[in-house]
């Protein structure tokens, strides 16, 4: 059969398949979903199949000799803007929380725990592990593109268009930040901090105190990059 893979999905496949069209041997028993996964493309990244020009489900078994088109997920993708991240994406988790995005993360969670949490809390599992994305028990997941947290953040924001509410979540635990007066936190901050900053907040879950300190400019750059990548925010 002839397979045409959208260039956006070439990232997942062997170099020999990164062409406009290629031949794939098929005995007529495999489904479209199995064919995509055999090429290395997780089904979470597939937006649709067409067989001989007609839309088809992942469970469809194409005939030998058919022409198959595999398209990527459309962006923004209509999934909940609530996430759980695998253990390798800790820096991305902090950046998402900085933007006010509901982001669950533990640095010791195994695959089974992540899948169970995603199902229980209706969160999208974000990972760079293709194996976990192939698990049938996973209700919703996505492969995060990018080698560094800045690239990864742009990828997630452009794909899911989550509502952004910077400075409203604890970057340590994902709890909600509650505004506090300086007097409320006076005994918990250094003298230099008291002299230079007036606005404070406390995490309602872990009680950590926040203020816009020396890293505020760097953090503002992260926020602005996310806003530029967000498909729902006008430039």
C-alpha cells in the first residue's frame, strides 16, 4: 500500500519514511492504528486517517494496495487544559504552573501511577516516552516536542491553548496562590525583601510565600513567550 505521512509527523518515523509517499507491505489484517504505531507514530499524535481519499477510523482494516493518508492532530486540540507530567518534565511543570495552568507532577511517579491519575482526574498525560502513549489504559496523552523547557512550553501552549493566569499557582505544589499583605508574612521574609517588595502571596496548599523578586524579569519573558505561542491570544 501507499502511505502519505504529513510532514509534521516525520519526527516520529525512520528517515526512509520522511518522504512524500512510500510503499508499506500489508497483508490486510492490521488496522490503521496498528500501521501508524508500527511506523513509530503514537495514536495520540494522529488527527485522522484517510483511505483512498475517504475518512476512516483507526480500527479500520485497509485492503492491500490502498492509499493511506495520516494527518497530525489539529491545533488547538480540544482536550481539558489539565495536565499530569511524567518524571522527566519537572522544569516544564514549573513553567506551566507559573502560567496558572493546572499541572500535576511528582518526580517519583511510575507509569502506572501516571496513567491512573490521568484517568481519575481527567488530566492529559504529557510525556516524551512513546511507550506510555501506546498504553491502552491511557485515556488522553500527548508527546511533548522540544529538547529544553522553553521549546516544550511553546509546544504545549500552542497545542492545547490553556487559559493563562500567571502568578496564580504555586510552582512547587500546584496549589492556588492567595494575595497577602506584607504584614501577614512579615515574620517569614528577609529584611531585604521587606524593604524592596510590597506584594506577596501564599500558597493555600503548602503555605509557601511568593513575591516578585530578582527573577521577575526572566519570568516575565517566559510569560510573554507563552502568550505569543497561544493561539487564542491576539498579538
